[in-house]
C-alpha cells in the first residue's frame, strides 16, 4: 500500500523540529518588498521582517507560490508512488489553496489531494499533525479527509494584536482608529470563524488582560470537557515571557494536556499581525 505524504505551507508556523519529527514538507509562501521577493522561512524570518519594516516604514505584500511551485513539491512527494495530502491556509486569506488545486489536477486522480484548513498559523498546524497521526495509524486518504472535516470545525484560533501600526500600514484600519487605539491601549483580539477573521474582543488596559481573556475562553472549553488533550499551541511573533505565562496557565487549567507547544510565527503571518502578537490555538471535540 502506498504511503501518504503530508504537506503544508509556511503559514502553518510549525517548528523545524515538529516538521522533521512528522516528515512534513513545507511549501514556502512569499514576502515581497517592491521587486524583492523572499521565501518565508527560507530567505526571511520574523525578526528580519520586522527590521526591514522599521527601516523602510512600509509593509510588504505576501503571496502564494505559483501552481508550478506546488507541482514541483507534489512531484517530489509522490515520486516513490506515495500519495500526497496538502493542507493549506484558508482560501479566504490566500490563493494558496487555489494554486495547489491547479497543480494537483495535473496528477492522476486521487494521487494528490488538497484540503482547505479554513484557518491560519498553528490552526493549520493542528490539522497537519492530526493528519500525520492518522497516517501513522494506517488510515486511508479518504478516512483522513473525512476525519479532518470534523476535526477542522473544532479548531479554536485566537490571538491578540499588540500594535495598531501594522493594521494601519496594511490598510486594515484608519489613521484615527490607530491613534485612538494606541492612546487608549486598546488591543484587538482576533478569532478565526468560518475560515475568516473577526474581532472577538477589544481589550483596554494592561496587556495581561488580553492574555487572560484568551485563557478564560480556553478554560470555559476545558471545564465543559470540550478540549482535545493531545496538543495546545501558544504561537507568537517574539514574546517569550508571555508565551511562558500562557504555557503555564494552560497546564494549570488542563493538567491532562499531553503537549503545550510554543512556536514562533513566520514572516507571512508576521507581515499581517506585527510584533507582540500572541495566540492560543487548540482543538475541541
């Protein structure tokens, strides 16, 4: 029986260690400053991105790889007769799924399958690792896809944006909104719902209040027995102290959790949310 190879894109924000341990291949998305183009996670990281934004006072654009790029990755994954499953960022955020589907259509039917995570960052990563777990159990491609349809609906993704500057520079809020938000220390909490983003809350005051708001939502799910205990992600763009606090709180709230995994967001995610962003991502039953 041919094996199933799992692929994802660089916005899944999985660490090199997790990728290697699960034999996951990553298709890089692109970060573009004018005519300059960089492969996310290969030619640019989050720290370099923030430095370039500060120096140039402008945000980059981000883009999916072309169908030709996906075709190359799919060819490599299936060269030994394996099947390939690509799990990518929500089609509402990127052309990634569309381009992957174009490439997949050039292979024999069923050889390459494409699954829209309807999520971002480690909200994708949770689904990627779920698929890896199922593949190791010997599940078929159809069984994995059917499971993911159910699992996907239970993924919870929330993150706090610390600075309004990136929202303003990226055209996602007006200059007045950015000024007022900064003066009042209002931090928006973004959640992923139905494959898109919504503002779940606007927290005023100390940053810790934003972290605690997200943790309380997690605690509500934990008290109700809804949280899947396999893994919880704390993903951020460079806030290790906050990440340590959230990791400890997750373990206090849900002692039976198997893994609390801290990851750094990549440069594509960082391009849209900016420095100081941190989120909690987990799956519910």
